[in-house]
C-alpha cells in the first residue's frame, strides 16, 4: 500500500503544495460537488495598529499572531458537525503529541461531547502516509502522557485505530472516506 | 414585551458591550455549561510583511482585511451543526439586505443543504429587539431582491418567521432557545 500511495502522490499530489493547500483544494472539491461544507478558519491575529489612508483600504501596521483556541477546520457533512486539525510529522515511527496544544485537545473533547465527528488528519511526511485518527484515541494518549505515559502515538496505534487515506485525483485527499468510517463506528456505539 | 426587554437590557446587557462581545460571553457560558461549542471565527487577514526580530515574537508589519468567505459563527449543539451571522440595524421598520454579502448567503444555503441549522441573529438597535431569523427565509428575500423585490426584510416578516430572544442574566443572549425552535420546525418538515 505504501508504494502505491507514493506513486499516486507523484502523479496527483506534491505539486509543490503544502498539506494545508491540498486540504483547501479537497474542501473546494467537496463544496463544489455539494458533498460537504468545510473551511479552514483564518489565523487569529491580535491587531494593534491600523492606518486608514484616504481613498484607499485600511492597512494593518502592527499585529501579532495569537494562539488559536480551537482546531483549524470545521464544517458540516450530511448533517454531521465535522471538526479536525491537520498535522505533519517527519518521524517514521510515531506521532509526537507536542504537535497539539492543550486547548486544541480540550476543544475536540468538547465537540465530541456535543456529538461532533472530531479527528486529527495526520501525515507522516517521510512515509508518505495520511490517516484520519479519531479524537477519542488522541485524547486517551494525551491524558496518559500527563500521568507519565509516552509522549507520542506509535505508528502501529495510528494504523490500528485510524483510517488510512490515499491520494487520488479529485479530491486530492479524500478524507471524508475516513469520516464515513468514524460515523459508522459512532453508530455502532464506539467512537 | 418591548418594554420588558428594554429594562432587562438596562440591567444585564449594554454594559458598554458590542453585540459581538455579548455573543462571545453567551458562547462562553454555553461552553462552560457543556451546552454547545460555538466560536466566532477570526477576521481573515491577508498578511504581506512579517518581521522576525531576534528573541521576540513575530510582528506583522503590513496586512489587509479580507472579505470573509463564510459567516462569523459556527459550532456544534446537541449533534447539530450551527452556523450564523450577527447583524445590527438602526432601522425601526425593516432589516436592510445590504448587511449581507452574496457569498455569506451562498454559504448559508450550502450549509442548509448539508443539514445544518443556519440563521441570522438580527438586532434592531433602536427597538432593542433581537431575533433568530432562519436562513431559509433570508435566502428567499435575498433572491427576490435580485429579481426586483424589496431591498429589506420588513420587521413584520422578521417577527412572523423569526424567534424573538430576550436578554437574560446567563447567557446574556440565549439564542439557543431560538435554535431549538428552528430544529423543531425542521423536524416537522419545514425549515
Ligand atoms: Mg493547525
Ligand atoms: Mg459579521
């Protein structure tokens, strides 16, 4: 499966696009086909100084990046609330938990409690493998870490509990296939 | 009802807070009580120039406001995807449609098709009345306007199809009461 994914990537993906750009393109496809409405949230900025020149648009002259209080992506798919963050790692063996912040994990936990479908979209850059990994599993590892557990999620665990997504032509990253699987699990009583 | 709402406002609201601040406070209440997870999206910014001074945080030196491609608020409530924008008008008789942009109305239409609960939260500032007004009705007025229809939604129509929300102590703007009503209508086959 790895070899296949790598060759598909050569054909369709990696046209100098970042994971974010590939997801934006995938979301545009889903939107155009009326399959789902998912958008990346803008980066939160603390604006300090704005100039309002005559006859032209306002210019922000001083601003700072703020830490996001939620995940980056959310939207609606077949009546389901979808919420996720996309993360990349260069590790070949595990996904380091420091890629997430406490408030993001808390946000996913809050959304799960409201019946949302929440996950991390994880790309192992070197392995060229992408997974939809359920927030419930991520939260378990996150909490274990706080009480002396390991600081990363082993690839084996990501493979076991996640859903692998292979590049294709349209959408580039068909992650809603993974979401379908998570919805099916929820309806079977798991999460 | 008008007089009552005005006096409640004097007590609880209007502590120099904007509608956005009042909604943020309401959303914080809903979040803390595990009733719903709704956040305002950050304002989208086009960043042109960033300085990275040594030993201190990045400073954005030139940036511009971008037109948002979606509404301002979304989230999850009892398994439902919630999506809305908050708008104020000083008119006493109608809500001017120019408060919305084409892409926002399109976004609400897209979300409705996916089974989301979409609406405008409209405040008539002078009347001191707030309504949850269904996106489906807004879209009808919007399209009629394009073919020669009126350029505003009469207050009577907002009263007839919307749900009036009265200020209270916690949350300040209990707009989910209006959402409950919209969900009930959807389940009765309307929208
Ligand atoms: Mg992110
Ligand atoms: Mg707005």
